[in-house]
């Protein structure tokens, strides 16, 4: 993603924008779960969506460093999210159009790590990404993810092909 042309992007299966002016939004965890369980993606804090054409633009975040610190504290809390699959380099503060935004790059979780879920119940806290929406997996889908995560690596590789 080229942040220098942020205004050319729209939310989609791999991009989620959150203004986060009032602090870290609770919905960030649904998006984190959805990206990790689907194809990965980028969460942008300090970015809003133009109501007319849905393009993205930066807003003034009061304290991006505090947001990053809060994010790291919460992502490592098992009561909030089941697993932290990120490295320090996956969360950065970038300057776009003179405004600082937080960029969180979420990779797709390995099969043995899925599902990534919020809260303490995989059956009710597992999400996937569809378009620009974070949708909850059905209980059957979650059970399937759990079963697939237990398969030996060689079997998983054969099943995927």
C-alpha cells in the first residue's frame, strides 16, 4: 500500500480505516480477527472515509504513540484476543499529508493458529472478512477451522492443493 496516494484507496477485503480520534476503537479486534482468519490486511487508524466517493483521507490523531502503546498492551491480553500474531515492525506511525496515522499490517494466520478470535470463546468471537465487512463465522465454520488447525502439516498441505 502506498500511503502517498491514500486518497486513491477505498475500504475493501484488505483495507480497513478507522478514525480513532477518541482512542482505540473496540471494533479493531473484529477487524484484526477477520484479517488474520482470511487473507490478511491493513488497519489504518487516523483515517476516515469520504462520504461521497468512499475514498480515504487522514485525520488528526491526538496521540498516535499512545494508541500504539494501548494496542500492544491489549493485543497481548488473552481476555481481548486469542493470539498476537504480529511483530513490532507490523505496527508503525506514518506521516500522510502532514498528519500522523497508525498502520497495522495483519498477516493471514497460519492454519495451526486459526481461528484468531476476540474474547474467550472461539465459537462466538471468530470473524472473517467479506468486502469491507467483518462477519462472524458460524459455529460450524469455527469447528471446521479448529479441526483443520489440528491436522499434521503434510496433510494440511495436501488438502489445500
